[in-house]
C-alpha cells in the first residue's frame, strides 16, 4: 500500500499523522517499507501494524523513539512478548498482525462485540464492504469508536451524518487532485497521492477543531 493508503488506515486513530511523519519514522529505523523500481514506498500489512504500535506507544505512553525501537527489536528477535499493544508482524513479515480485511463475524470477535452490532453499522452505511464482501482494516478502528459512542446512547443510525460528511470531503479531495491524476505520469500520480493524503488529514483536523470549539462555545 502507498503512503496515502497508510494515512487512510491510520488517520482515524492518529489524525495528526502526515507523510513527513511517516518518512521520519522510516529514517529512525522503526519501519522499512520496500521500494518499487521507481523508488516509491510500498507498505505491507506488517509495516502498517508496526506503525500503529509505534504511534500508540508515543501517544498513550509518551515513550521516546529510542525505547520503542528497543521494544520492536526485542519483539522481532523473540526476546519478549510482554510489550503491551497489538500482536505485531515483524518487518520481514514472518508474524502476522491485524488482518487486512474482516468478515462481519471476524470483526465482531476482534472488537469484542456481536455480529449484529457490526451489521447495524454496515446497514447504516458507516462501514462499507469491498468488492469481495469483506470489511477493510480501518473498520476495526471505526467500530471501536462507534462502540464507545454507543455507551453514551449513540446508535448506528445517528452516525450516518459522519459518513455523509466524510464522503463530501473525499469528493473535494478528489477534485483537488484530479488535474494531477489526469497527467498519467508516475511522478504526477505519486504527487497526487501525497496531496490527497495531506488534504484529507487537514479536513480531519478541521473537523476535530470545529467540534471541539462548538462543544466549548456551548459550555458543554
């Protein structure tokens, strides 16, 4: 997967993640995506889970990259399995992490809920199946957020506006990068992917700012 795909998968949980942050983590030796013949990065599912682990350790435990790098080295070498977090795939792909796709039943089991709850989100349009009928990896993050909101009485049908708003923002991103995508050159396509990821992140950040400001303005 490309940088834009990584940002799409991780963006819901880490809205401030940027292409430059991904490149920085690579420079620090925390992830090693393979390169295509043209020199472009291609991230594997193993790389995605390593990034998720690194970002969670930074955000939730405030660990420096040096410590996280040591944890990853221990996991890769099989010296420990006690580091909290998801089961990681090593950089060579020998161990598997979170599946790239889920069935409804598998996603429900992974998140500790029922298939009926997952199906309600599918029926509401919040989660969408791919062409093969599976749910993508990001569906787990969306499900976890939906489950947390459900504890406050928010039902699947109440989440439809989020999907509608997201679709409109994606349409805007698509319009912005359309001239680049129309050029058909490898460089233009790569630039389009980078721009799309950056604009998508900015949309997510703006949404977060507006919601937080609205809550504060109403004294809630």
